[in-house]
C-alpha cells in the first residue's frame, strides 16, 4: 500500500534530486563558488521548465520536495545548534542580534507597504533578509503560503544582496574601526545566508569567523519564534466560509516542523544527539533544501516573475541596508 502511494512521487523527486546534484556540482566550479547552490538550483529548474516544460507526471514528486522534504530540512537544521553556542555570544551581542532582527522585520513590512509590494512577498523578503536567507524564506512560506514565483523572487533578491555584502564588508572593516570581534558580530548579525555570513567573517581571521558563526546561528534559532508568530497571526485571521458553507482549515499556531526544529536544538544542547547524527543532518539538510529550490524553479513561471517588477528588489536592497546600518550602530555603541 505504501509502495503504491509512493510510486507517483518518484519521477518528480528524482528530477529535483538530479537538478540539486547539478547545482552543487556547478557551485564547485571556479567563478561559481560565490553563488549559492540554492540559487543555482532555482535557475536550473526554471531553465528546464522553459526548455522542456513540466509534465504532469512530475508534479506529485515536485510537491513532495517543496513541502515534506523542505520541512524535514528545516528540522535537521536544529541539529547544528545548541543553546550554549548562542549564550556564548554574550548579553550585548545577543541583544544586538535580536534587536536587529526585530527592527529589520518591522522595517521590511513598513517599506513594503510604502513601495506597494504585496504583503506575502514582503514577508518573505523580510524573513530572508532578517533571519537566514533562503531557509527562512522557505520556512516562513509554510505559514504565509505565497505563490511559487514569490518564493523564487524573494530568494533571488535576498541572495543577490547577501552576495554584495560578502564583497563589501571586508573592505569596510578598517574604515569603520571594527576589531575582529566587532566585524564577526556584524557579519553574523546582518548577512543573509549562513554560508555567506560565515565565509565573510572568516576573512578577518579565526576569531572573527567564530564570532560570526555563533551570531549567525543565533539568528537561525530565532527562525522558530518568527514562524510561530506568523502562524499565530494566521490562526487568528477570520476564515470566510466557502459558498458550500465549509470553512478552510486554519494553519497550526506551531507548525510541526518548527516543533521538530526546537526538539533537535534541545536534544543537541543536552548532549543527547550522537556525533554521527549531527554530521548526517549537516550533510542531508543542504541537499534537501537544494532539491526544494530546484522543484520551485520547475514550478515558477518566468512571466509571473517578470510581472513582479522592480519594487520587490528595491525592498530587498532597502531592508539589507537598514539591517547593516542598524546592527553596525548597535555594535559600535554597545559591544
């Protein structure tokens, strides 16, 4: 019975896995190492869709990659975190990280309204900018339920801004008078993707790299309360009955994958996760995320992406600059 139900998932899942493998291979090539495999996977998926289309036989597997596999990937991210790591940042550092994240989320929502960006897309861009790039966009979309084109657009915008930060931050450390601790904290508190933040921080030495890694992981930990908050807001929204009198099911306040994410953090913090489990989770999670992005690229309509216009990109740039300046001010004043 289980095998019969699983068979329709195989074609789409296999294609998503193949595109994920191709994206990771391209990431290893000279000149493409600065481009996230997640972005490459989206691009490959869109290219395949444009060249060959997407047969209906692939759609069950693609949906499986975008939802259950994606949520499993977010759960596995919890195996990389401990409460002790976060507390090691110190009170002032944690305050800067948390305040910067909260202020960035508020500013993204405010600027999105001013620019006329649709609310769900603005939330995705705000989450990706404020928390942890593509992973946050995907996790938040589980409760905002935006269109696939919104997800692809948000990830592209956030990744471009994070890549620009990787190039600019090392040039600014000296003129701004940041020591190794301050630079690492700034990179970890404001650069979007985990890999981008860690790579940038280590450019200023091992001390900066270690501080930047912990600061970035602290932002990842805050993904859970943000998703819970959005789920709570969605659960309080009145759901109008359909014409037949039925009422749509409200999303859960605490999505199951967020509970799993927090559970793994707790187990890891208590030393109850074996080393091989942490290592396996660290290898599997990026693969599943890349598969999800490849599936989204296959499902994204390029015409719909172009129709979004320039305003969402301006929102991403504005939110990135705000986060960089807000976190830098906090570091210079309090750390």
